[in-house]
C-alpha cells in the first residue's frame, strides 16, 4: 500500500470514528422538515389573502380597506361589539380613550395576542401622522424633513469599500463565527483522539505499519473534514433559524440578501487551509501532553483562536493597515482575508497571494507536526518542556 493510500485510510478512519451517519441523517431530516415548514408557510402567506375585520369607535379613525385590514366605523354599543368579537365575527375592536393628551390613545380588544397586531399599530401610526401633518399645515416633504433632518452619504476615496455596510458586516461576523466553530470542533476531537491513543499506547503498534508522518497526515485530514462538516451544518442551521424567525415569527418574506454568496467559495478555501494549519499545530501540542487532566500545555491549543480575535478587533477599519497586514500574514490570513473580502473589493491577486503563502505555511506545519508527533507519542511519564518541543520542531 502506497503512502498516499495509507494517509487516506487513516483520514477515513479518523473521520468515521467521530462521524455517526445515522445521527447525521436524522439531524438533516429535521433541518429539511424545518425548511419545508418555512417554505410552505411562506407560500401560503403569499397565495392566501387574509383580511382582518376591525370595528372602530373613534373620531378621525381610518375607514375602509388599508393593507390587510378592513376598518368599519360602528355606532353599536361596546358590549355588543365585544360579543361579536367573542363570536369571531370581527377580529379586533378599536376604541378611542378620552384623555387630555394630544396623542391619540386607543384600547385594542382581541381574542388573544397575534402577529398582525404589530402591523395594525403601524397602519394607525401612518394614518394619524398624516392627520397631524394636515392639522399643522405641513406637506409630506416637510414631515419627512422633520422625521429625518439629517442623512449622511458616506463617500470613500477608496473605491474598493463596499457600500452595503450592514450586509457586509453580517457576512464578516458570520465568517469569524464559522471559523471559531471549526477550530473548537477540531480542538475537541484531535485532543481526545491523540491523548487517548497515547495513554493506551495504540500509536506504537501502528508504527509497525506506517511512519509517524503518514499517521499524522491522515489524522489532520480527517479532523479537518470533521471541522468543515461542523461549519457547513452550522451555516445551514443559521440560515434555517433566520428563515424561521423572518417568515414565521415576523411574518415577512424570505430575504437572504445579507449573505455574500460569491464569498462562499473563497471561504471554503481559506477555511480548509486555516483548519489544516490549526489542526496540525494542535496535533503537535497534543502529542506532547501525557496527562490531559493536569497538563499546562492544554492552554496552548487555544492559540489558533487568536487570529479570529485579532481580526474581530480590527474589522471596523477594513481599509486600515492592521487588517491588510493580517490578511497576508500566513498565520492569520485564513481568518482576516475572507473578512476583508466581505467588507471591501479586493483584486484577484490578493487572495491568491494569501492562499499561496498559507499553502507554504501548511506544508511547513505538516512537517513540523510530524516531527513533534513522532517524538511526543513515544514519551511516557514525563512531558517534554517547551524548549524540547522547539528543538524537535527545528531538528
């Protein structure tokens, strides 16, 4: 069996060791069920027109059909209207309060709490805002000027800055969250895998079949695939959760324009390289840990989160030198460059150069992890010092 086949065999074993396909199928079916509910709910809201009947006892109140509501001025007693409300003949009863305040105040009676009540409040606000405008002798343009006296158009000399700041920021923050999830998953799995095998002295027996570099290559690849799976599952869950809140809870149309879709392929590339780099580092550190419950080196395995933290700190200034430097530095570029691409337009050569530097760093980290893994896995009873670990890495 060739070295490549051995590496792929180890990667498959490492991936399937933590990948439970039955659980994955069940979780994906649940996600598909949620997606189906969101889709059919949205479809029913589009094709089934709903008109809410609102009885009104008030002066200058809206009358007739406005949006999804039909307002009807009524002269019937309050008790009779409440009886109609209980019988389901009307959906709401709106009664004006007699107060000294100049602000119109209403009592809204309904069977229970419903999502359309917020839309009804918006309709009433628009109606009475128009009436106040007429009473004050203001035009619609004057009212708009009072409501929004200042509007700032951001003009950037750097033409590469994206104008959709809100959507771009959502994408950038989402990138960092997904990266952090991938790092945490890889940290947990590689730590359990390597320290457990070391305590059970499993790896020593496998050295008879393959060398340390082949073994660590397979473990890194398998754990990287697990982290990517976790990131993909989280992304799907986030989109479904957002869709559920937007369509079912808020009753709005499904809008996924906040996602920067062209960025996703780049995110996959940078995430794969970043996870490989982080997993190689964590595998090397885990191999030097003898007792995971009392080792001080466990904190070193959190260092791969530093690039996400630094990127989050400087992402408010995407045109600044700090994010630019982090976007090209190989140990941080896997997190910084996708965020920079989400916030500003970049030339194609910039992410390509960043990827090339990360690839070279991953190759070096792979060799470094192999040397440290080989020496660390055969030491028992006493953990190597940091000085010894550096010596192994540079040997």
